[in-house]
């Protein structure tokens, strides 16, 4: 059942948006975490405030099982994230 929730979640439009490195709004990110909570999927988040060089960004770590995690980084505005290397 847990695997079904993960598969459904990963195929959603918000995850596709994150995977295409498109910025998320705070409302979209809150919705995403709400879905994780409602489906009892463990996760961690980290927030990096924006500055002149890098936009504000969020790192979301989803714990699939004890040895597998999925780390997604999204910016809240256009630009490269603090969490990812610069191009």
C-alpha cells in the first residue's frame, strides 16, 4: 500500500514540476507536504532563505524505506538553488 501511494504521488503534476526544475509556489509546496502527511509518508524539509545570489529554496527528503530516500530541491523563485551546484 505504501508503494502505491509513492507511485501515485510521484506521477502527479507537482512532482513533474519539481523534476523539471520549475519553481513552486508556497501554496503548492504546502499542498505537497499535506499529501505526504495524509498518506503517512515520512519526510524532512530544509529551507534556505534567498539572497542576492540565490533564490529562496526548499529541499524535500522523502524516506521510501530505511535504505532509500528521494531528495527533491525546488526554488520558490527562478534561479539556481543553494542546495544544488551552480551551472
